[in-house]
């Protein structure tokens, strides 16, 4: 059966650049390599792709092919030598495999950063507003105090693994159509440690680490809210093979307040006043996070009226200043009246306008306007 045109095999034009040819080969090699493709004729297609690339990637061979076709290259075609050129291609295809001894995955003995830890910290409403210093407790691994991290019982021998020569991994070589393929696996003799221990440490059982409870004082800044995360660098799990520690992330959970609600950096207070205070006006004391403060209620105050106490809210977390406290007034209508109170209201009712007048804007509209809804 006659061979297909090499340009057709790679799916490129005859005037394709070297980069275009290389890109086409990479794409097709990933698609049809026998170790990853499920197509029945994948091996034949891969051989064809490789043969085409072996000619078109070489300037001299390509020139001969362009002038004389397949007869012009003769025995100059065949399998392309991958060594050095496409180690990244096969790293992408096979991960921990290497070709002809080329670099594979990172050594198991390379330094690696430790895992991050997470700890929930509960705060009261006031602590979140003003900040606080908290003592926290969390568990993490520390270097074993008995064996100083080598995993061996004191006086026991630690020997470099004879199977992997201290590398923690072994390599197996197999032959494929591409040549020698090197597969790297965890050493079965030392389980990746790179060493064997005569007697394991009774405290850490050979792990080199022991679990300990850590106590630490942490400053929580003013203005934090529920869900805020604080990163404590280097307070996580210890690194591997001399790598740096991970981080500790504090996740803040703020308890709700009995009276106050938080809206961004403003504090909202719903306040009940009686009918007389709403009609006649009054000077009253209202609670704030800073203590009681006087508020003047003007005569004729309507339900839903919102008053503002400036700079009595939450401190801004990343800039100076504070939010406000907003007080929503609710007029408390009594459900039960004494005889005297009923007489007063009946007399009052006779002097008031009884015409029903629909409001142009409702109470909820006013609230939404104030709070940006």
C-alpha cells in the first residue's frame, strides 16, 4: 500500500513553518500514542505520524522529500529520535515516566512545603467591632521529641536503603516502539523513606513527627466580620525534607448581638417608642457599641423614621474612620388601655382628621433608599 503524503499525515500545508509542523506533531502524538489512545489502529497511526515528522522536521530531509517525494528520502525516514527535543511532550503524556532516561517527576526527596491548617475563632459582636487579642489552641505536627525526627528509637541504627540507594523511589525500564521507557515508582522496601530503621521510635512509630497542641496569642484587628480569614504564615504543618511550614488560616465566626445588626460598616438598631413620644417628641437614651447616647425625637415622628448617629458604627478594616449607627423608629401601639387612657384617646379621636389617605411611598421603600437596596 502506497504511503500517504507526509504533509497530509500531519495535517499541514506544504509551506508550513517548522513551528507549525512541530505543533501539529505534538497534537497528533498526544492523540494517537498507543499508551493513551483507545483507537484500534493507534499504533500504526503513531508510527506514520512519527515517520512524517522525522522527515519534515529535518531541513535536509524535507528538501529531498519536496523535490522527489518518498523516493527522495528512501531510508532517511523512519522513527524520529526524541531525546532532548520532546521531554515535555512525554512528561505531559506519561507524568512519572521518562524516555531513554530523560527527566521524569520531581524527586521524592526534594523539599516540599507543609500543608495549611484552618482554625475557627469565635468572637462576640463587640470583639469584632473593636478588635481583641485572643489565645487560640490548635493541633499540628512537631518534630518528635524522642527521636528528633529521624524515626528511629534512640540507639537504633538508621541505614540507607539498599534497594533505592536513599532515593525513595525505584525505576523500571521497559522497551516500546519509542525506545526505552523508564517508570518511576515508590521503593517497596523503604516505602519512599530512602532509609531503613532497625527499631522504630516508640513515640512517632517511625514517622518522625508527633501531634502537639499549640497555644498562641493572636491580635484580631477592629472591623472584622463573619467569614474573615486571617493568615498566620509558617504556623501550619511542617515541611517535608526541609521544606517550609504551611500556613494557619483563622476563620472568624461572629456571634449575633441582642440588639444590634451589622450592615457593611454601619450598625442598625430597631427602636420602639410610645405614641406620646412620637406625637410630642422626647429626649431619650439609646444604646450604642460605645455606651448610651442621647437622641432627640422631634414631635410628629412617623413610624419608620431613620436617625443617624455619625461615627458610632464599625471601624473600617483597611482605612481610618468608622461607619454610622442607624436607628429605625417603630411606634409601639398599646394593645391594652386603662379606662383613663381609653377616655383620652376617644377624646383625641374626635379632634383628628378621619380621612383615609393612601401613602405615595411605602415604609419599605424608605428603608431600601436609606440602605442602598
